[in-house]
C-alpha cells in the first residue's frame, strides 16, 4: 500500500492540473472499469472519425486505461478515486515500443462526507475532477462521461477570497527543506493593457507574520485571513504606494502548492497533498450544491 500511495503521490506532484466540479455519476460501477475503458476508447475513435482529430495529420492509436485508486481518500466514507489515462503509440513505431501518456484525468472525493451522506443509492459522488493534458481530450472524455453517467462538468474557478485562505493556510504549514518564497500575483483592473503585480515574500517572514495573527493553532478564521492580507497590503503600500486592495488576487504560490483563479493547481509537497485535495473537494462541492 505504501508503495502504491507513493506512486500516485509522485504522479500528482509538480504537474499542472486543471480543476472541474462534477455532479454525481448515475449508475457508475467500480466493477466495470474495464468495460468503461473499452467504451471510451471506441468513443474517442468515433470522434476522430468525425474529423475531430486532436492532432492533425498524426494517426495515433489511443489506448484508454481506467483504474481505481482506493487509497486516495480522506475518510472511509469517500468513494475510491478513479484515474483515466490516455496513451498513444503511432502505428509507425515498433510494436513493443513504449506508449506515451498524453492525457490524465482524476475523479476524486477527499473528505466529501457532506455530499456523500445523503446520496441516493444509484449515485457515485466524485465531485472533484483534475486533468493534465490537451483540452481537446478533456472535452471528449468529459462528453463521454456526461452521456454515460448523466453528470455535468464545470470549470472550477478559485475566488480571490479562497486564494487568500490558501495563502494564509499554506504559509502556516511546516516544510522540511528550504522553502521557496511565497508569491502573490494581483491583476490590476480597468487598464487598457493587462497588468499584473507580483509580490514575493520570504517564507520565514510570511510565517512569522501569520504566527502573530493566528490565535488558535490548527484553526483559521476569516478575520485572521483578513488581518494577514491587510498586513501584507499595508507593507506593500508603505514601499510602493500602491493599494493592492484595489486589485484582484489571481494567483498564490507557496512551498505547499500553487493555485490560479482559473482553477489551475500544482501540488508541490507530498505530505500536504491530501489536505489540498480536501480543500479542493470542498470547493467543488460548494459549486455543485
């Protein structure tokens, strides 16, 4: 189990994942994953026949694998995560050559008890969907799942408020090796040309500030997050005479993870992976309800 855990963690780290929320899947069965892989493979082939070739001029044999990851969950009540992988081999390459992984999608529910508690029997709750690879594959795979399990996908945006929570929470986490700077990126509204302001804070300074703000270790309140951000804003204003409160927070990068308001995330620390997935599951559930 340790080894399997380690493999999936290594697979998730340091890649850019795009986030979606998914309504519950109707009549999805863990016992039929092999069938699903076969059906999805036929669906992709049919879409390509329609001229919706994903890579023009390249004849690819696409192989689909659908597997269950029972260890990727936050509580016993969570459904096992489902990993969908597309790999390709061009017909020209030798038969025993390596297949190349071209797209991955992961359905998961980490501590999504609120949602799974009142779920009718025929429904499977995997509200968070992460993808890595070309968007054209995401839309083909997504449309097959929507048709087959009567579910609905939506891009999961992360609000500036949630980003500021992530900044505060992740700042307070202990990281073993020398942590990278915390970086906040703000977008300045109403300008003819887009302008972003990047604000990097030394991780120890950020943590020292958070430690003065946080009253109860292990618990975070909205008020503490606001105070933390206001301190950062006033420090920035003292030096640069710019009011960051008038801008929009669009990205947060820390040693734990980086998150963009468009719903793009990178996991950077294995020991906090479950915690970050828990937070994203919560956001996905709030978007569905």
